[in-house]
């Protein structure tokens, strides 16, 4: 009975190699890819209303009004990506009534899980900066309780 030589699984790197580097080549992941993953993962957490500071959100709102323009999926997300690791900074607006510490834990868990699963990078830190609180009735599209001067 002959035994075939053991070959490493394509999913598991050899000893001393990262998931992004193997004897067959090297994979790099662009900062913008990590930013988009982090933004989408954070948005999935209930209680996150938006991203960015007041100025950033105002510029984003103007951008959305331009025909054909799309809202930035990386607004309020800053990343630093190395060959094997990533660090993420998020600037969040949270919904009123949400426990911020619990929200931060959920955001960190989602962001780390999403980035590590999709890219193979090790996430060394996720810093969360809560810069604003969204109150009920703060949306610009809601009706005002006062009537205008003209019809």
C-alpha cells in the first residue's frame, strides 16, 4: 500500500506563513477594502445611526443630493493596514437610549470578525469615537410642528 505525500490544505497556511502569504504567492488588501468591510460591519449593529463628525455628515448629505453621486461607505472610518495586521478607528453617531458600552462591544466584535474572516488580516485594535447622539425627530425629512409662512 503506497501512501500519497501529505499536501497542506489550501485553507491552512504552512508553519510560519500568514493567511495572506504562502509559498505560492502573496495577497495584499487595500485600505479602502478594509474600510468598507469595517463600515458595513459596524452598520449591522443595532443602535449605530451614522458615521463621522457633524461636518463630515453635512458634506455627505450634500454629496447625496448630487445626481448620480453615492454616499461614501467609508465616511467616519479610518484604517491602517499592514502586511498582516489592521487597526481601525470609527467615528460614530449612536441612537438615543442605546447603552454605548454594549454598542461598542458589538461593533468591535462585528468589525473584527468581518475583517479577519474576509481578509485574513489580524485586527489589533478597533477604536470607537462616539461624537454625536441621534435624537428622535432629528431627521431632516421629518415634518416640523410649525407651519411655514407660505404655501
